C-alpha cells in the first residue's frame, strides 16, 4: 500500500499497524476519527503532513510488514484476539484504576478539587459504559459474528456510537490530566494513576480501531463505518 496524504488514517492503521505508534505520539485519532485523509487529521492537530508521513515511513522501514495484519486473519481469530488482548485485561485494569482514582481524589482532592473530581467522575462513567458495552459485544454481537461470519449484515452502529462516547471520555481525561504530565510533588499513586490512564487510552484506541476499522467493515455490511 502506497501511503499518501489522501490515504485515510483508519486504512493506514489497518494495513500498517505499526503506524499507530506515530498516530499515538501525535494524538492523531485513528479509531473513531479514522475515516478522514491523513492530511485532514494532521491539519486538525496542527502538524505537517509531510513530517508525519516521514515518521510513518521511518517506523515501517524497521518493522515486520505482516505483524498483526488482522484484516487478513479469519474473523473468528480476530474476535478471539479482541477478547483476549483487550476485554479480559480491561476487566482487571478498570477496577485497579478506579481504586487509584478514588484514592487520589480522596487524599489530594483539597489541592485540585475541580480536576481530580472531574477525572474521577469521567473515569467512573467510562468504566460503567465499557463494562456494559463489552458485555453486549461478548453476549450478543460476537456470537452473531461467529454464527454468520464474514459478509454478514449485522447492526453495528450502536457499538460504533459507544466507541465515540468512549473516545470523547478519553479526550476529556487527557485534557484534565494536562496530557498526562505528572504534577510536581505528586505521590506514587497519583503518578501510577496518570500512567495507568495513559496506557488505558493507548489500549482503547487500538481496541476501538480493531473493531471500527477492521472487524465491523467485514461483518457490518452496509452499516459498517470507518472505511
Ligand atoms: Fe470491544
Ligand atoms: Fe467495542
């Protein structure tokens, strides 16, 4: 695939998974906002498209082109991968982050009431929505996908809408945490929370990308978005 400024961000992420490192580095949205050309995505972030193209080429030059090409894997393998690599770890990670967010808000709330309270509130809403969302994927959507396979015409829009909500919550968290810059004098739990939330963002972006841009176009028929 020849990547140009006209190539859609979601397509680049699908066909060259390593390029998502460059997107994450620059805050380029490749999951919910992956339907736009690279140039538009760069303009939105105030970046030079040619510089970003150069970085993508650099990353791809040192990577295995076949690494994680989930668009070519059987649909059942992709579903299993999403559950194993993203759903199961999330179920462990979310309660851990919740207890840290509660602790930091409780112990340090007096120092930064508005931000820490906002972070806790946004996180708790995201956590509840994700729990419900993953359960609906595993109990309803994924079994349907396994039953009907590639080329089926399943209604995926509600799931895409949930992904957009999650993406917005992540953007709010990034803003409230000042791009995850640890404040001066922050305690270890505070540091660990910032680090954990940033890792959550990175993993959710990849998770949503695999569903929106790779899985759903293969099973959502006319309903699918992202490509
Ligand atoms: Fe999922
Ligand atoms: Fe999902």
